């Protein structure tokens, strides 16, 4: 049994968590997430402010995670820290802290890819959210469709060619005058929207598409965002129309996500689908996935919002997997703004 501390500072959440266990038998001892609300004022994350905020909160956040777990620093066996992808200045804060901790306690350090963390989030709550499965990772910066044969064996089927799903939500929220980050406000607004007033084309969904077509699993949301922009500009009364526009946008985006996920699950004969990343908080999306997949005998797993958005428990969970595989990071571990998820097998 291993006790692992996870640290996550890739964007605008300072988070620490302690997990205990081995293999897929892992229990979460604590999870602390401190969200930096300051960025709301700017309508987006300001990197330097994010780094400075991580610096002031990292020590108390880790202390609190240990206290909630009823543990001291000496009780830890491993430290796992996100080192990519993300804001480099923000990543370096968590990494420097993690390195100092590992060095001073003489315990191993493991570097974790943030998106592999999102892949493990559902497994923290659902025993059956383990491979093999189809995975849809949808966050503010990424949109990835993967076939997961085993932990650490990922076949990348599709990614976005332009905006990420969360980014599309945030941009549309801005167009509609909603706060940042706007995904959940768009979802709220869409609930009261009329689905028939604005029907936007489903991006990259052709009826006779074939698996060998380049866009069979790919995503693109910038055209949809432009269509929303044009609709907002043409509207005589945005206040009156905004719920209907939000509804039209969300319906189009969700249809695309569901369609591509169904294609992947069917092509690989998977009976489980795991959704992760901040956009997985969207209840309308989860309901649409279930409505479409469950009749086909496919179970859909989504993490609760606390684990779907950025958090250190998922980093500790992915870190434990990497640790058990014998992976160790040296103290010169570097931060990278972008990198492919580890363990990719040829498509
Ligand atoms: O995974 P995450 O916390 O951070 C990144 O790694 O990017 O994802 C944040 C994204 C934001 O774009 C946010 O608007 C979106 O998740 N999001 C949502 C919802 N809740 C959060 N998008 C749609 N519907 C929601 N309910
Ligand atoms: Zn994330």
C-alpha cells in the first residue's frame, strides 16, 4: 500500500490531495482545491497572477490536505506533481514545492501529465471506470477522444483542430455577456432556451462518414463559435434571444461530442465510456451520452464536478499508476506548456 501526495498547479487551481492504496484499489484520504477567483475580473487566466497566487497558497493547501488526511509529511511514500501541459510559470510552483518535499524527505517524485490525470478522475469514484474503455477528455484547453486498452496504453483517435470544447463554451459565454469561465452559465441559460429557434450545423458530422476519413473522429468548434457570433450580431435583442442561442450552440456541440464518442465505442467494441475534464460537469451532456449509449449496453461514467475540474486527486491517482510502473522523476524534471499524453500507441 502506498501513500501518495498529489499536487496540481497547471492553471488557476492550487490543489493537493492524499490517496492511499495500490492498483485500482485506491482510497481518497483528502482533497483540497483553492480556485483563484481573481481571474474573473480579467475574463481569462492571467499567467503571472496565477503563478504568484500559487506561490502564496501552495504551502497552506498542502498542509491542509495532510491535516484532513490525518497525516504528517513523514507518512508520505511518494509525491506526484503535474509537470505538463499548462502555464509554465504556474506548473513550476507546484513542481518546485514537490521537488523540495521529495528531496527533503528522501522519497520518490513522479511527474504527471495533466490530461492523464483527467483520464483517471472517474476511477476515483467508480470502481468500474477502468480499462478497457472509450475516453472523451474535454477541458478548457483540450478535446481528446481516446481508446484506452489498458492504463498507460492510449490510442489517440481524435482531437480538436482549433478550439477546445471548454474554450468554445467560454467564448460563447463571453459573446452572450456571461461571466468567466462561462461553461456552466451557458448550460444554465440553455435550459430555458428554445431548441428550434437557432439550429447550428453539427461540426464534422457527416452522415455517410467512414472510419478511414480524416475527420471521422476529429473535432472543430471555431466555425460553430463564428456562427454564434454572427447570430448574436444579427439579433435585434440579444437579451431576449440569448437563452435560445445558448441552447442552439450547446445542442450542436453536445451532438458532435456524443456522435464521435459513439463511433469510437462501436469501432472498438467497448462497453464503457469515461468522460473527463471540466466540460464533463455539463449535466446536459452526460444525460445525452447516457440516452444515446445506454440502450446500446454501454455504461457512461462521469466524475462529480469536484473531480471533473482541475484537482490534485486525479494527479495522485495517475501518479500512483506511474509510480507502480517504476517511473521516477529526477530533480531536474522540467515543465512543458504542451506535450502529448504519454503511452500513446499507433492509431
Ligand atoms: O478541466 P478544467 O477544469 O480546466 C482545464 O484543464 O482546462 O476545465 C475547465 C473548463 C472551462 O472551459 C469551463 O467553462 C468548462 O470546463 N466547464 C463547463 C461546465 N463546467 C465547467 N463547460 C460546460 N458546461 C459546464 N457545466
Ligand atoms: Zn484540466
